[in-house]
C-alpha cells in the first residue's frame, strides 16, 4: 500500500498543474482523501495562485482535511481571497486557526458588519461555535439590533442557529423573548427568519428534485407538474414573501382560490359550503356542486370555516434553511405565461 500511495501521489501532484479545471479539482480531492502529505505545499501554492476560484476553494478544504500544520496561514490566505466562495470556505474553517479567541471573534465581528450576505451568514455560524464568554458582547449587539428591527433580515436565520449552537440558556432566553415580541403566533415568529437570505438556485433544486417535499406532484410550473394545487407561474406577483412562507409552514391558514373548501354561516341563518372560487376584501365567491358560483358580501358572514389543506406542512419536511431557499426561489416567479 505504501508503494501504491507513493506512485499515486506522484501522479496526482503532476495533475495539479493540468490545464483542465476538473482534473485539478479531482487531483486536489484525491490528495486529501489519500492523505498524501507531500501534497500540502503544492496545495498551498494552488490556494495562492490558481486562477480558478473553484480550485482554490477545494485546496483550502483539502488542507483542513489533511490537518496541515500551517492551516492558520492557509485560512488567512483564503479569507483574503478575491473570490467570495473562497473567503466563505476560509470563514467556515476559522475555528481551526491557532489564534487567540478574542482575535477570532473580532475578525468575525468585522465580517458580520462589513462583508457580503453569504460571508456574514458563514461568520455567524462560526461565531456560535466559539466560547460564549468571548462571543457574548457580539451576540448582545446583534440581538439588540434584531429587537429594534435593525438586524438585516437575510442573516436572522444564521443568528438563530448560532444561538442554538452556543447552547447558552441566557442567549436562548433573550432570543425567544425578542422573537415572541415580533409576532403573537409562535410558528410565524419561529419561521420569520426564513423570509430573506435564501439561495434561489438551491430553492429551485428543492422544488424540482426533493423526494421528501415532492412539490411538482401537486403544483405545476410551465409545462411540468400536477394540477392538485395552484399553478405557480406568476406566484410572486400574487403573493408577498410573507404569504409564500405562510403557505409553506401553515397551508391551511389561507385558501388558494379554486383549490380550497370553505363553509360559511350567514346572518340570515343560511349555511353554504363549497369551493372558494374568488375572494377580495369585500366578498367571496363559492361554488357548491354543479350550481353556478355565488358571491357573498363579507359583512353578511357571521362564521367562516376553512377545510384543512391537503398540502403537506413543509415545516415538518424541510429545514428552516431549505424553506428559506424555496421562498427565495418562488419569489423569483413573476412571469405568468
């Protein structure tokens, strides 16, 4: 095995200079998987000089896997990279650096205050892994910003996860108290962090490919999908982000016209049940069986009961981060064609 590893190492090291990006990335992964120690220095050189960000990103990940003895230098190099994806990879590894925790917290705090959304998100997740005695002042500032509505919405989910990761009762209680004040509904408050900051491309992948969510089984987009639920072309022009999120975490809260069953009791004592066809601020239209749809003024309705939606509750299937990605994707669907 040692001889094979040595020969393979020589071959993979040569491939690090291949002109094909895919070959270079594959060589980097092979070197880290086999633990070819002599490849560490060439990997550091790739991190510093390779023209492709994807190669530099794999290089810093490989050095961390190989437990490179100068990983601190490598991470500093990654954090200073010109490409965001490489900087994020470095931030995710920052906790591995052999530097004082206070300095690490200072670096992360600077990222949270000045960098791009993705970098802020990565920095917050790393912050949650550090000793709370060092991070508490930063968390206090962020929670105060959240309480007065000044914390950017696209990093609130990462703040929630960082607080959870810290496993600190004091921080957890502060966070619960603040979020409870944002909405009287506990579910809405818990998932408000999924409104902004998602990745639309990841959301698209979940929508089309998730075996657990199975969105296309009931919903159609363009010429794909089922018809048990509303067609999603143009959904972003019909629903706000808040309503899109609500439809995922509490689908029975609101009926989509043409797809929900409703029962109303009128002031004259009459009860009407059927499919909700249309609704606006003044009236709602219901179609009962084969009868033509009828419009009823809302000021004549004394009680309304929506039947439970047949759509699965996505908070029981997808994570908050996945729901955020789906919200971001659905919010891009503005064309109704």
